[in-house]
């Protein structure tokens, strides 16, 4: 079980999401693939230098519940997010 905001949810019902500096989701993996943010970043981006660069540039890795994933990440993956509209 993990704490996300005010809710306690099973890790198996969560997703790790890598987002760029403006908040657009770039990659995602299932919650049980990692138990903490750094391990999730390693799972998503294998090369250390790429992870270091992303961290310097303001990329983030965040654990989201299934509902949060639907609201925040899924629109990015479907090309329907406000982030893409702002850069178009």
C-alpha cells in the first residue's frame, strides 16, 4: 500500500509517470515495477546520463493512482493534453 495525496491505495493499482518540465507525460510504467521515484526513473530511462540530463532540465517522476493517471497522463499519450495545444 502507498499513500497518494489523502488516499491509501495498493501499489499494483498505481503508475509511475515521467513528465517533461511543462507537465506533459512522456512515459509510464506500472507501479510495482519500482518502489521509489529514482528506481522508477531507472526503469523508464535506462541510461544514467539521460536521467541526469532530464533531472537537470526539470523532468519529474511521479506515482499516480489509476484515476490520476486517467486525468493527467492519458490525455498526453493520446495527444489531447493542454500541454501539446500550448506548444502547437
